[in-house]
C-alpha cells in the first residue's frame, strides 16, 4: 500500500511538472529574472497575415544569454535573455501552456496598432457575431494634475460590463494600450491582448480569453508577463 501510494504521488508530481504554466511573452531581450522560457521549447506564435488578419503557428524558441546593459557591470557578463525564433517575421506575441489554443487562422477585429487608452476613451470592437466596447474612466490627482487616479478599463458587450483593469494611480507619462483583439480560441467571441501597465518603464503584456470567462463575465485574464526597461 505504501509503495503504491508513493508511486502515485511521484506520478502526480511528474505530471504537474510536465504541465506548462500559462505564459505570454514577446520576441525581445529580457532581464534575467523576467524570462522563464528555455531554448528548444515549442510556443504558439501570433503572426499577422494578409489584410490585417492573424494566425497561430507553432514555433521553437531559442534563448541566448547576452550582456544586459542595465544590470551587467562588465561587458563580459551575460545575464540578459534574448528570445529569438527561426521565422524572419516577428510575431505579436508568443503563447504557451494555455489550453484551447492551437494552430489556426484567427479572425481579427483590431490590428496590432497600439491604441493608448487615456481617460474617457472608447474603442468599438466588431467580430462576426459580437460587438463590444472598451472604455476608460478615471480622474486626475489634485496634487499632480497630470497624474490619473481610479483608472479603469471596462469591457461591455450584450448587456454585460466587466472591469478588466483597475489602477488606483497611473503615472502621467503612460497609459495601458490595446495591442490586439479577435477570436484567439475559436469560440466566436472577442479575446484581447493588452499592455495593462501603470508605469512608463513597465510593460505588462496580458491575455484575456473569452473561453475561460467565469459565469457573468466576458473574458478571463489567463496570462500576463511583466518586464521592465531601464
């Protein structure tokens, strides 16, 4: 009995270890602790195609240790992690460990143009069977007039409103942005890739999927990746 239980626990542990945690990242160079990817891993890449459309394709990432101009004090130090792929085209994002996502053509309702979302902005998103709006609310600090407070991004569709992003305060020289919108998981509903940052030197790449939404919601935040500049 003890031996059988031990074998079962080991098998369960190995299974858990084999399941990749949901992640999203870009083809770029990261500081050491910002990137958990490993060379040779297969990731799904979101590539643009013709007429503003997109597709998901498997690709194998390569990780190269490089000099980090910010953290490496000597030129011979290499703690930075450079992510590259075999394809010449750079994808909008790399995705891994997210159930329901496979290689497919992706219906798109917004291009990869970065639309910075300041206060009182509204973006209309149209898909074949769905129309939605992304809108922002908030105010300005009395002490710092350009500093925005109680900042929210709200997704609304079919009579449902959902707050996707809420920052008590964001710096005056940045704003979250919509990077892409479309049907990533093939359920006919809108999914989003956004930079949900609250600071000019931070990028918070975030994936919201409709197929993972809880009852009464439109989407669920399933992966995000925080990285910094200098």
